């Protein structure tokens, strides 16, 4: 391009941007590429992606509002724990697994089941994002510049040291907790033993009381039986005597009966008197015996009560001795714990002093080297994609979004103006706007509809058939459909097919297309036609690998020229 033509184009961009913006004019002049000179591309992309309003006077307020929203949203969504997990993924050089994370047990204790599941999903989402971002443009120094920085190795070593310290402290804390649990368990066991011994003593005393009561009842019953037996014996003896006398009276004569009646009556009276006297004597004897037995029982009860009191006193003395022993043991353990805590505090103080000395040494080394820390662009891309997934939960994150974001981020991060410091919020909103237009390519549910990715594949197939029927027939003969190679081209807007300078030039045209992304069909057909000779000379496997791994030697200008030619031919028809 001659200097005069370049200057004319630069003047047009200057007029379009610095005066009241005319989007039709901007699309017309940007369609054929935005020049590197003048630093116009970041502003024009923001206009073409509807991030900046058409009127220039509204730019400042709109940008301020969007950027304030972004930083608030980021503060709410991205927690320090997520940044730590990202660092773990980034510096550990091994695949991340949520179940193996050291914070999982802590989270299970502190969180509810719903909160824990949410945290698990968030960390898994971040890992999916990081895996794809780590593979983004690996050949470009721009996205890996921080790894070549002198400060990167120091960051890596410091992170590993922190993790090792955290692990050691966590293991020490676990050991402390285990020791405390063991002590508590011992104390509980001792208390339980004491309680069991008390209960057993009380049960024994109760059993002895029951046995003593039963023995008393049995003795009383035996005494009552003996008294009853004695009474019955006396009655039977008197009855037998009477019967004998009656028999004697029958054998004697009636005379003797009459004579002896008086004598018998006298004798009977005497005997009755004797019997009454005997009964009185027996009654007095029984009463004296009962009184003596009652006195003996009272003495025994008193002796038993004295024995019970002595046993209770012995049990209480034993309990007091055990309690005193436990108190002494607890005091000793507490004293030992205090001594250990003092020693640990001294060790912590020593460690802090060592860390302070290390920090001083590191700060001195940094001051001596005067190395400026290059921003970690991998972290920025991960955060932006994670925020997008949270901002659009219906779509979430899908593999390939990282390639589209990387292109936008590259343009705003290489901005030569002061707007470079706002690369994060500007990239976030522009990426969100472009995804609103191509989100159908990332939704499997819409694939077979008129707005889905399969509809785009059929458009490419029909356009190729109309423009170059011979090539279309040959691909059909080989049974190679556009679905096999164009899917990635269309869904990622050719982000993986070209180098960054060529891709940026292509996107100038795609974003400037008034029928947004209709030009993608023409570019796809142009790319196929540009390798026509190589396809016709190849068989199935060679032709498919050629289209799936598009050759870098073919210039982007040749492809765009062919795509414009296809669009003009179709418009004429």
C-alpha cells in the first residue's frame, strides 16, 4: 500500500472516530482492514461490537458504568479460595483433582451440602477453563511472557514453599486435635468407670437389703407355724382324755356312774382349772418369747444399718480418692500442655523471624534486579471465562470460547493508549457481546434448527456447489462433508486456523460485515477453493487432513479476495 493511500485511510479513520461516529462509514472503511498505525483498532472493535455507543459524548459515562459493574461483579464472584486453586493448578505441574484438594475436609465441616456442591462445581469449572486456556496460543510469547520473566521462578518457588508450610501446619494441627481427642476419651473412660463402680455398689446394697427382708419374713412364718401346731396338740390331748373317760363310764354300772358323777365333775373342774392355768402360763411364755425376738430383730436391724453406713462411707472415700487422683492427673496434663504451648510459641516466633529475614532478602534481590512484573495473562483469561460462565449460566463455558476471548484480549492488551489498563472489563463486555451473536454455535439443543451450526454447514455446502460444482462433486465422491472440517472454522471464527496477525485482519472484515457473520460462509468456501488443486490430487485421508489442518502458506489476502469475489457473484445472481 502506497503512503498516500495509507494517509488517506488514516484520515478517514481519524474523522470517523474523533467526530460524531458514523457506523456505516466505519464498517465500510474497516471492511478492507484497519491499519496498525494510529492505534485505531481497539476503539473501532469496541464500536463494531456495540460496546461503545454511537455518540462520542456518551462514551465516558458508558465506559465508567460498565467498568464499575465489572469490578464489583468480579469481587463478588471470584473469591480468594478460587485464586488459590488456580495457583495450585498453575504451579503444581500436575492434573488438579477436587477430591485430592487439601481444603475439601475443611469445606465439608464448615459448609452445608448445597454450599459444598456449589464450591465443588465452581472449582471444577475453573479447572475446565484453565485446561483450555493453558493450550491457547502456546506458540505466542504474548501469552507466555510471564513464564520467561525472572520473577516467575521466584513466584513458583514461593508458592510451593507456602503450600509446604500450609501442609506442615495442617498436619501439626491434626496431630494436636488427635491428642486432645485422646485425652478427652481417657477422661470420659475414667468418669464412666467411676459411675459404673458407684452403680454396682448401690446395686449390691439393694440386693443385700432384699435378701435380709426375705430371711426375716421366712423366720416369722416358721414361728407362727410352730405356735399353731402346739395349740392343735393341746386340743387333741384334751379330746382323747374325754373319750376315754366316757368309755370307762359306759363299762361301769349305773350306780357307779351316779356315785362317780360327782367325783368326775369335781375332777373335771380341777382339770379345767389346771388347763386354764397351763394356758395362762403358755400365753405368758409366748408373750415373753415374742418380746425377746422383737428385741433381737431390732438389734440386728441396728447392726445392719451401721454396716450400711460404714459401706457407704467407704464408697464415698474411694470416690473422693479417685476424684483427687483425676484432678491431679488433669493438673499435670494442663501444666504439660502449657509448657508445650510455650515451646510452640517460641518456635513460631523463631519461624516468623526467619520468614521476615527471608522476605527482606527477597525484597533486596528484587530491588537490585529492578525487574518489572509482567501481568499473568493466563490468570486474566481464566478469570474472564469463569466470570462469563457465571454471568451466563444458561450457556456456561464451552471448549473453544478461550480462542475467541484470546483474540479480543490481545487487541485490548496491546493498546498503546491509557485504555490498556482497562483490558479486563473491556474484554469481558466485548466477548459477551460477540458470544450473544454466535452463542447458537455452542448450544447442542439448537444444532438441527435453522439457527444452529448444521444450518451453517448446509449453507457452505450449497454455496460451494453453486460456485465450484466440480470441486463439490469431487468432495461428495470422497464422501467429505463440510461438517468434518468446517465445524471448527465457523464456531470459533477461524481462531485456530490462522496466526494472530492474519486472524486480526480477518476479524476486521468479519466484524465490519453489516450482515454479521454471513461473510463467514464466503470465507469458508474461499478457503476450500484456495486448496482446490491439492484436494483434487489427493485421496480421502490426505484431502481431509489438508482441510482439518489448513496450510499456513496461503495468505489471508488471497482468501479474503476470493471471499469478496464469491459474495459479488452471488449478489449478481
